[in-house]
């Protein structure tokens, strides 16, 4: 506890000061009293009245109520406390004061400039007195982002600014503007304090991080309208759009009271019509499209491409609806609608922002679509489409048929054409109905249920139909095929056989079901992930049958990264082979660090012992939140340093690390800091684990020298105790011994060129050299193909398999060898 307080002395002190001031001034429950407000608050009128130069800092020490006070104290202790741990107490105090002054000072000047120009927003908020601790909190967090690693720096900046901007667009209070200005000031101050230069280069992120950021951004924008629903102020440019997602139809008693004596006026006639259609169905329908977006965002966090596509479709739908109701109807609607919604420049700005926000989000998701790699079976997608489209058609027929047959229960009785024209309105939030006239209203129970019910039913069915797509592991891939492959893998599959279970693979099974091959088709080339799965005696037949299967489908079969024991088989088939990598095998039973040649490894083990670094064998599911967060940060830091995207195919990342069958070996320091992490894939024989294969390797910047040597040696000693037959340090693609990599023909020269080109970026040869410290047995891994003339196509397919998201500019740099 003493350490916790000492690391957060400034943040805890400010939180304590806020509590003391709240008690002393009687501001605990409802904020500062009337007399005190202009003295301690900030804003244009308050400053003109008191000329208090300290108002920017006093305003962030008071909250407007008890709930905001509790949130502010929690944010100070947790968020500002984390910032203080990053950049120290004096920088935190400096950032808190400077950004508070910048936010309030610059914001007040902008407000004054708006008043001089008679800008509508500035006039409406002129008398606001601001109390907002989150102005300084936002600025401090953005200042601290300059001291964070790539992962949290990007998260804080992207998500922080997104949240601040969305709140401003929907709420529009002066405090919302002050927070954005304070955040911008914090961004600049952080770069000054950290002595870093601004860069236009976007730090590269992994697939996992890219889709997480995209999903959270979608969630923020989907939650934005709720700000309009629950905030009492209505000043943001998107606030009217947000109100359309609530049931804001008038109550009958209220309308009768206001329209008593002049109920025949056009305005009262519209209000009476709207009040008569208000009911439970309208309340339920209003937020459902936003709920769909939030559910889609949760699915996107799980990597579902179907969730991303649905989010794009719903955002495009919302943009179209906003354009129609804020653009078309006010321009060509009835006189009262035109007078209320189409006068001046404000509706034009509202229309532009209301349409642009969902369009921008849809475009952002489309740009990042390649990061959503989790597929669902075609059968599941067809089931979803049939369910949604079928429900829509049935509800439409029910509304048209039932409404026509019972048309006398509407006032006035509609024609079939009027029912058809009214049909789209039944599926949009009722708030939009305030922007158009209501041609007829239901007056009987059945027609009211029909009128109010089909919209909520459709959206609820839509949400229910998405749940299996987004959250069921049975739809994450072809569940039955993956399960069959997993069972065969338990019988045998080689040291990299576990990669067959990774996303992106399809499966072929032999006629008797005793063997399987994992493969992916890229540009007409069927690339296998290792050799056949199953017992060794069935492997030879599986190779021949799979080749016939590919030929029947017009694909070029390529067995990639298979053991050299298949060499005679491929020769008998007349295929060509080449060594694409050399696997490094360590036998734990004979592993020892004795001898002069093991000096580096022994030194690493001794250094770890002196520094209190220990190796912990576990799995992702058993990690604490703190450890998993540190691993994500380490991985993102590694990815950000690369100038080309993260590799896939036979190289795992964070997604593969989360596999419950994969072991995780951590190097933990005395203070529980993750110094390095490795992951190990199991190899089975007759249901028993006989080996582990190294996949994921990352180390924290500034970690102990030799931490990877320590981890690998610790893994070997642990496997020695458990009687494991072999430990594979895996094979680095295109990396081989010098004697094995001498260019003897065109193919080898091409591989040598690719190795030289990729080396500055990914360091495969350096990794291969590093593994030699453990005196491994080298085992050739082959690529086998039927026709040498297909090599250019095979090379292109391999490039797309490893780098599916490679852009044109990155391809040019890749070919030039610049990385």
C-alpha cells in the first residue's frame, strides 16, 4: 500500500483536495452553491464577472454533483495515477495545471470569438459556468501517452480523442470543447517533455490490435446517441440525430393540454397523430439499431468478419436514413416540417455531420476489413440471410395484408399504396416520424400491435440471428472439420502439425477418414500447412489422394514445410522438391549446459538468478490481467518496429497464443514484470504429448540481456523433467546453413534473394543463427510441387499467404529490398 501511494502521490493528493473542498464548501451533492459558482468556475461570463486568473485550475477541482465527483476521484486515482507512474510526479503536476489552463483559456477565447461573430453555439452557451475535472484529466492522460509504449500510446490517443469528439458532437457543452483543447495541449506537452518529434507515420499494429481499435471506435460512435438521450443540454451538432433514437413522441395528455381550444391547427393535428401512435413498440424500437451496432462491435472484438460486414451495412443504412429524413423530407416536405427543420445553415451542417459520421465509420471498418480473419461456414451465413430476409418478408406481408384487410381500423382508412409507402417507416426509430406528416393512425388493438410491432420484431430477430455468428465457437470455423482434424492430430502430424488448427485453413480428408491435410488456396495454388495429419502409415496415401483432389479442382498442389522423410514419396511421384527451411531440434533427455561452448547460455541463466527473473510455464487462460496486458504491449511494440505487416501462415501471433492447447512460458522479474514470453505448440503421438515446438517469441524493450537464452534453456530443463522426447525451436522461413544455401540453380537463387530482402525486416537468418547456441539437430523442411513451371505462381501464392495485407507501396519496398 505504501508503494501504491508513493507512486501516485500527486493524483491521490488532488483527489483528496477535491474531497476536502467538496465538504468544506458544501459542494458534495449538487456542486458549488450559487454564490460560489462564478468564483471557482470558469467560462466567459464567469471570467468577465470575477477576472479570476486562477479559475481554470479551481474549476477542475470542483464537480457539478456527487456522481461526477465519484467518477473524477476514480479517474484521478486510476488513470492519472497510471500516468504518474509513467512520467513521474512533477510532470504529472505540470501537465494537470498546464492543460487545465490551456483547455479553459483557449476555449474561452474561442467562445469570445464566436460571440463577436454572433455564432449560434457561442451565443447559446455564453452564460455557462464550467466545473469539469475531466478537462485536466484528459490533458494529463494525453501528456502521459508520449511516455507509453506503442500499444498504449496508440490506444490512449485514438480512443481518447474519439470519445472526446463524439461526446462533443452529441453534447456540445463548453466543458466538452475544453477537454478536446486540453487533450491537444497534452499531446504537444507530452512530446516536449518526452523530447520526441511528431511523426506522420502510423505505427504498425497487429491484426488483433487493429480490429480491437476499430471495434471500440464503433462502440463509441454507437453509444454516442445515448449521450443525447441522457444529457439535459442540447448544443451538439449531432444532438438532434441522437434524439431520433429515443421515444420522443408526445404524450396524449400533454398534447391535449397544450392544444386545447385550437386542436384544428396543423401543428396540433400532427402532435395529436404522433401521440396516438405512441406505445411500448415505439419505446422498444428506438434504440435497437444502436444495439445492433454494439453487438456487432463485440463480434468484431472476436475477429468475426461477418460482424464487420454487418456493422458496415447498418452504418450505411443510418447514413441513408439521416440523409432522407434530414435532407429530402425537410426540403420537400410539408410547410410545418420545412419551417421547423430547413431554415438557415444549421440544418445543412446537421445533415452533413449526421451523414458523414456513419459513412466515415463504415469506410474505416471497410479499410480494416482484412484484419477480421475469423470466417464462418457458408451454411451458417446462408442461415442468417434466410432468417433475416425471411422475417422481413413475412412482416411486410403481414403488415400489408393485415392492414388492408382491417383498414377500417385506421383513421383515415388507407389505400394499399399508402400502406406500402408507410411500410419503410415501421422499421426506423420513431423519432424520425417527427420530421414528416403521419398519413393515418391505428385506432384498434390489432392495428396498433401491427403498426408498432413489426419494427421491434424485425430488429430483435436480426440481433438474435447475429448472436450465433458472432459468439458461437461452432461458427468460428467449420467446427466439425476442425474437430475431425484435431482428433487426427492426436495420432500424429509432425512438429508443426498444430498449425493445421489455425484460422485460414481448409481441410481435406481421405476417403477412409484416417488422414487429413490442412491447406489454403491462394490464386489457384493449394498450399498445405505441413504434412498429412494422422498415423504415419496413412500419410503416403494421403499425399497422392490430396494431389488428385487438387487436380480435380484445377489447383496446383504444394506441400509446404513437410519433413524430409517424404522425399522418396515425392520423387516416386515425379515431383520437384527444395529445402525451404531447416528445423532446429533439441533432445531434452541429453540436454546439458556444461562445456565451454555453452558459456553464453550459462551466463544468461546465472544472470536471471541474480536479478530474480524466473520462468513460469502456464497458458493464456491462466494468466492474470496484468500479465496478459503486458504481453499485448510487448507484442505491439515489436510489431510497431516493423516496416512490413505482421507475417501469418506458419508464423503465429497473439491470436494463436490464446489457443488453450498452447503453452506459454514467461520470464517474470521480481516486480512481476514480464521480461519476455514464448509460446509452445504440442506434438502428439497416439494421444500423448511427445514434443513441444517454439512459435511466439517476444521480449520487452530494455529487458535483461540473454532473457531468451534463459527461457529456452528453462524450457529444455522442464521438458527433461517431464520426459518429453524432443523440443523443436521451429524453422525460420528461408533461413539455412551457409553450406546449404549456396545458389546452385535459379530456384535457390530466388530463395537467396528473398532471404536477403526479408532479413533487414524480419531477421530470419539472425534467428536461425541464435538457435545454434543450443547445439540443435538440423532437420530439412521441404516444399514439394509437381511442375517447376509453376514456381512463379507458387512464389506469389506464398507471398500472399505470409503477407495477405501487403499494400502496393510495401510490395515495392519489399522487391527493392528496403523493407
